[in-house]
C-alpha cells in the first residue's frame, strides 16, 4: 500500500498523481489523513499511560522495600486505574488502526511519472514493435476452428466436464503445451531465475499481501469451507515466500520463476474477444518474479521486458510493447508494460504478458524488507511478469504458422515437441 508518510507530508501530490488513474482521491486521502492523525494521538495517549504506569509500579516496589506498605497499597489503586485505562485505550486504538488500514487498502498504487494519462487500452503508449503485423491469407482459420480441424483442443468436452473456459488439450495440442512450459522455464533458468513449484491455493493473507484482496475478491475462485483461494497467477505464492522477511542487502536481487495452472473467474467477460483460447478460467503460465533494491528496480523492469521480448522473437511471432495508461494500470502496479502478439487470422493484437513494477506497494503489505549497509531495515521493490501465458501464445502460433497442410512448429520448440508440424 501507499506509504502513510507520503500522505502525511504531501497529500496533495498523492491526490494529483492518482488523477492519472482517473481517480478523484481527495475525499479518501483526507479521511486517511484524519484517521492517521487520530491513531497517532491515541498512540501517544497509550504510550504516556503505559509510561506513567511503569513509573508508578517502580515506585510501589520501592515503597514496599522501605517498609511503607500502606503508601504502597494506596498507590496500587492508582496503578489498577492506569492499567484499565491502558486496556481501554488499546482497544480503541485497535479499532482506529483497523479503520485506517481499511481506508489505505482502497488506495491503489501511485503511478510512475512515465505512465501516460488515458482511460482504456486504446490510450496505451506503443513503445516498441517488431515483426510484420500482416493480414492472414483468406483461407486462414481462427484457432477455435483450426484446433477442431486438427483435433488438438476440444472446447466442447471441457464445457461438458466443467464449463466454458476450461478446454481439453489433446495429442499434439497437449504436447505443444508441455513444450512451451519447458521452453519458458529453461529460458528463465538461463536468465538467472531459480525455479519454484508453489501451491495452487493460498490463504487470505497471501492474497492480501500481493494486492489481490480486497481489490480482486470477485475475480478469484474461493473455497469457502477452507477459506482458501485458487491462485490467479503464481506471482501470489512466489512473492509471499518473502512475507515477514528481512533479506540481506547483498542477497538482492532475488529472481524466481514458476510454472503453474492459473484460475480466474473473468466475471463479466463476453463477446467475440473471449472466443476459444482468448480468455479462459483455467490456463497455464510461467511467471518471473524479482525482489530488488529500490534504486535498481526500473533497470530490472527493463530487463524483464527484454526477456519476454526475446521469447517472442525465438517463437517467430510479431509483437509490440505497450506502456499502460493510468486507466488501464493494475491496482497494485506503479508501471506496467504489456507485450502483445499479432494474430493475423483474428486481425488483432493479443496480450500475452504484463510486466510490472510494484515499487514498495506489495512490500508494505508483506512487510518485506532488506537490511542496508548502515543496518537499517528498508522496504524492497517487487516486480513480476508473465514469461509467458500460454493460451494466446498457442492461439497466435496456430494462427500465424498455419499453411494449407497444417501448422508449422517454430524451430526453437522442435527439440521439446519432437515434431515440426501439426497436421490432419
């Protein structure tokens, strides 16, 4: 969450910068400032009461030692009153602190100064484009038709077993999925990321730590009987490895990668843009996560974007990189770059990766710190990115690499698939 010190010292700056998100935060920031002031005043009252009680307890002990029992007994009544007052103040302080925290969780991260203004993805800034976004041949099929023709993904079977958004991969379709996962993990390992195999369910504290709760409560699958959440991305369990942790400064950066199945309700999604693999409730993804020194996090962000771009080049897919505008920026992110691949058969760009710097927003929630050379415990910066999400990568590969005889497998994947073509 946002550093409360920034709101104390420059609430106007916070309000102005949140306007980039198209958010009028003036009232909420004012309420936060008032709640914080009340909490600090109450904390001072409690500290003063506890200090007075401590002095009195020492005095009572001295009186008993000097044989002045009656004076000591008289003071014990005052001591009991102070203890009761402290208990009452602590209870009130807990309520005020809880209310302040609830208000703070409603404030999204402050956008980085480079985030452009705007409302939707149409306002995102294209910063890089590689490859030709060419129209497909007239006979080219969208992947939902092509996969049926090649018998490699069965959307109807998935709907029968579970529901829409849960496809069944078959034969070379399943092998292609496995090949992509192995390829992405191997490339991450080459880039210095340590592989992690995390749980697929997390508790509420973990979802809160990375910003999914309370913001995306309705977008996650919740197992009510156990109060656990199916992960929307492996970022959540991997980043939570560092919850309540103090890292040594020379341990930074920490770089982890993880493959996982991901689950998203995608409530409210409908229309032609969600057909086939374009938007699923269950999908596979390889994630990269970094914990860095604050002064090096934006260098790390550029390196992560370059890593994902290199994967797309090796897969021979035309792509572009977009800097997200304020209205399209995720709740916890300070700056995000989306990487999109071109789908000739659909005639549009498909987002396949988001790479974000959260600065200290997640670290505040996680209590994730590092020890500086001076011995101070400071908040680290966290970053994560998709490297890569499989559904739209598979869609783009099938649609862009199709010919009259089927689909050509990119050369870099052939050692993983064991075949160079998918055909009827």
